[in-house]
C-alpha cells in the first residue's frame, strides 16, 4: 500500500503550502516526489525534480524562459517539461499519482501535465480557480479531480489547510484504491446517451461481450467525448462504435464541445470505426444559461435543469454532414458509416416533438453526396433505435472479425 505521489508547484512562492501537502501524504503512510515548476526564484531546499530538469525535459531551459520576458511563454515551457517529466516518472514506476497546487499559472500547467498521463492514473489539482469558467472544457483531462483552494492565495491558514489536507488524502487514497484498466480482453469504445434518447447499447454491449470483447460506453456530453478521444489516440480500442457524434455538432454551433479533434483520434491511430449519426441534429446547451440568439428560435428539449437541447435547421445539418464526412476521410483504418434514414434519436421519430422529416432528408442526402469513397456507407431503412440498426451494426462487425480487420481476444 506504499504509494508515491508527485507533488508539483512553484516552490519559490508556494513552498510552505506544497510542504504541507507533502507532510499530510507522508503522515498517511505515502511517499512523495517533489517537482518545482518555478521560473525566477528558488526553493529554500532542493526538490526531487528541479526547475532546470523540468525545462530541459520540454526541450528548453530556464534561461530561455527568463529571457523570454513573458510569463505566459515561460509557463508554457514549464508545462511542456513537467508533462514530459511526469510521464517519464510514471512509465519508470516511480510515481503512482500526481497532485498540482496553484493559482491560474499552475492550473494552466496542471491541465497539460494531467492530460499527458494515461486514464486511470490518479491526478488531482488544488486550484484557486477550480470549477471556474476560466477552464475550457476541451482542456480538462478526462479523469482529473479538482479541489477548490479556498483561502489559499497567500500563505497557510486553517481554511486552506482544510482543502489541502482533503486533497492530500484524496490523491493518496485514489492511488491505493485505483484499479487500472485491464488489457485481458480487447476493448470496444462506444459513444451514446441515456436510454431515453439512444438505446442501441442495450443490445450491442452484451452481444459484443459474448464475442469476447470488453465494452466501454462514453456519455457524449463533452467530457465523455474527451475521454473517448484520449483513449482512441492511445490505440486502446480494438474498434469503436462511434454512434453519438453529437459533440461534432456542439463544437460547430457553440454547445458542449469535446474539442476540435472529436471524431478524428481513432482514424489517426488506425482503429477501425463503425460510425452512425446519433443525435447529430441536436446541440446541447447549458440549461441554466440563456440560449444564444443564433439558436433562440428553435424547438427545444429541456432534458433537466443542467442540459437543454435545441434542434438544428436544414443548412446547419448539411454542415454537420459535411464535417463528419471530412473527418472520416482522414482515417487510416476501415470505416463503416451506418445511416438510419428513419431518424437518429428517439425524439425525432414521426409524431415526436422534435421530428423534422425535411431536415433529416437534407442531412441524409448530404451524407450520401459527401461520403468519402474509402468509407463503406450503409443506408438503412430504419430508425437508429430499431433492432434492424443493431443487427446491421453487428453484421459489419462480424465481417470485420472474419476478415481480420478487428482482432479477437
């Protein structure tokens, strides 16, 4: 149960606070490795990883950071170096988790450092701007934990110690309790939403498990897509069933984006892709914020107090179709695109509140027109939630199993 936590921060200005974090971890039986990401100043005692080593790990030097004369440039040098150094320490088995402490500077760095570590490595940051709108969703690592550093801008006090001690216990406890992802069965990555709107995973998951695969279903509301893309980029998936690429629409029209790279990582990594346009016609917005003027005249589905979906018009659907096809055109492994012409979410069935037959027809026509030659297009006379869709998906997947496109366990 002896675990080592990497404690990261600017030791020239936050030495007392970082030292307190380390002592709490050590009092609980953990070990600590310290990393200094300062630029101008020096700590009173050497850290395990010096600021010079950090800068060099990013292909630069502290002198270059200082000479730049710009704090943003300097901190990006340290961000690159700290990420590279942390990954190296983890791969060498020297750390089991990481915690970063600081204000906006260290938080900016923490986003890069934590994103560089694999999913399953405990990663925490204690920040004066945790949960703030300053943090863009497309930079937040998929499995990071944030704790607000209340009352901690300058110096130790009883208020900030409460935050720091919880954070120290949390990262050490996570390092002790975590079950890292196993690789005993090939993994299928699938995107979806809850069963009220998309249902294919109910049948697909057990069917794929019966074929010897593990299935991970990602909730495609921004952060879920980020996790999906991160694992796809690592080559963690034997294949993907990317049937809820709504985050592409979100990114285009100001919704809950998973970033510009959504729907590209599997293709770049050579992972076979089964793709369908689940919920392509919706843009998910933050329910408690005003609807943007550009989308204010649309049919709306208030899913709950957090999430509201608005419907795209015909021209916007054309743009989504063209964007999906463009993204798939760069894939380096086989892609099958399933196009259910009867609808792509439960709310757009005939008679449902968000049904738009004309808009659906426009989207389908654009997909047929733009689909790259290398993509295997399957036009299906059914709805995405019908059994026929699931059957068609499994038929493609079984063909890939037979011809070796997808490797069984």
